C-alpha cells in the first residue's frame, strides 16, 4: 500500500474526520473508496434510489410541449 500526501483545508479535514467516525470507517478508507469510485466508472446502471422509484412513470405520456406548458404555468 502506498502513502499519499494531500493538502486539504483544516476545517474540511475536521468535518471529514467526524463523518468518518460516525460511519465507523477510517478517513483513509473513505478517501480510498472515493478515489476507487472516480478512477473506475461504474459498468452497471446506477441503482434505484427511493426518490427515483417514487417519480418513475410520472411523465410516461408527457412530451416536451407538456413540460414547457407546465413550466410556463409554474413560473408565471
């Protein structure tokens, strides 16, 4: 395993350490997971989240004109 030196704002480090502690993971593991995620894009579609599931199908029969009409009414 290699070491890496980073320059990060002290306040950001403090918040990240608190977050890592709450998650029960080391800051190093958290950074490693982030770097792994951005270094190799996911090969599969993103997993469904509750928000995505709740809005799926809402605009099934709507077209661009319907959307523009909705926005025009919303922002009058």
